C-alpha cells in the first residue's frame, strides 16, 4: 500500500515537468518586420536591424514561420499596406525599421488600436500602442564633440546638421559642449547643408575646418566632396577628417569614406530589435517614457543601456583615452548632457 501511494505521488509530481515544453511551444509569438527600401544588404537601417532579428530568432527559438520579413517600396501608401497585411495576418507585433515609417505607423496605430506596433529609430509616433525605440542625440553628439576637439590641428571643427531632424538644435548644443569639454579654444562652424552639400564643404574648408561631425544623411555628397579636397588642392592640401553616423549613413561603407573617417556614432538597431523580441516573447510591450510631453513611449537608447556608442576608428590614440574618460563621466553622471 505504501509503495502504491509512493508511485502515485511520483507520477503526479512529474506531470508539470512533462507538460511544460508543450505549453512553451504553443505560446510562441508571431512577429512581423517591415524593412525600409532595399531590405537586407542596404548597408544601413535594414542590415543593422537584421543582425538583431537573426540573433533574436536564435536566442528565443523562433523560426521563419514565427517571424515574417517584408520590404517596402518606399511610399507611405506601400508602408501602410505592408503593415496592414501583417495586422490582418494576426501578427502579435509589427515592427517598422527606420524613421521613414513614422507617418505610416502613426496612421496604422490609430486604425488598429488593439494591435501592437513598434518603430526603430524614431521618437515621432505619438501612440500608446507603438513602442518607439529612439536613440539619444544628446550623448552621441557630446562624444562626437570630444572626438572632434581632440583631433583638430587648426582648432576649427564643423557640424553638419539636418533641419528635418527634430533634434538638430539639441545635437548642435551638445556637440558644442563636447568640444568645450576638451578645449574652450576650439571654434565650431555649424551649417545645415542643401541638397548638394558641396558648397557647404567648400565653405568650411575655406574657413580652416579640419574635422567635421556630419549627421546629414540624405546622400554621400559630403563624403565625395571631402575626398576631392586633397586631390584638387595642389600643393596646399586641405583635408577634413570625418565623424559619421551609423546606420543612417550607408555611404560610410565606401572606400572614399574609409579614407577620411576617424569615428562614428553607432546606433544599435540590433539591440533595439532584440529588446522588442524579448518583450513580445514574454507577452509584454515596451512603454517606457520617451517623451511624455508629446505622448511618445517605448525606450530611449543611450550609453547606459548599450543603445549608442561613439566608435573611434583611425582617430589618434590620445583622443581615444579622452573619449573613454568622457564616456565614463557620462555613465557616472559627472557630465550632464543637454536633453
């Protein structure tokens, strides 16, 4: 009798252990990704996000049946159609890659308030059912200022902004602060380039600028103009070293860019995607404060959560040490950037 009771107890105790894998397998989520124009292989937003997609699928045991990847042709109408297709196909989370999805995502989030969406690389979507995965323009611009000031010989550095970016003025203020952190004697020459940008490069070169932080990402004409300076200046070679922005600036992968690049701001789209997958698998959404004033929620990425970094490539060795100390000071909150 005692043996029989013991056998029943053991068999009952083992039931949860046997049932658990079946429950986990049946609770997988369906996640849809809509890449920007080009898709995988674009050397920009899509490639950066795809690294996260591949890592997340492996980490959370998701297959191609659980994750659907689409690519937009570029219009807001097409973006809306592809997002809507995934919503109607009952995907639990639909992610748009890159800031160009802001308009379409705003429209679809309002149309389908019961669905959950996310956008990587934007803080312009004001909806509680959209997780906006944004990247700090403040810390990255400050660090770019540090790198610029420690690599200039002329004590003149440039800033190319983009007036279409909400945080353009904020980035310039923090870039100036980063420069001042290194030396008050270094002068900043800011410009907001036109569509061509060659005239702007010529202007700052004429003013003596020898290091440029460029957040203008519309095309590669800034890099082309900088690359031509040395070859077109005869005996009086005028070179400008470049600090760029990834993954926005796809042209940083070209040979011309590699010759002048001394560092770049790295926005970790892969980490943002992994965080979104992690939350979805757990049945959660990411709704931290991004901009309460504007009603934007999701996650703001910075140094502390591995969302952004300033990568020094061919910068001088002394500047790398100063940059490392500046990063540590920001993390220790000894440096307060303008937000």
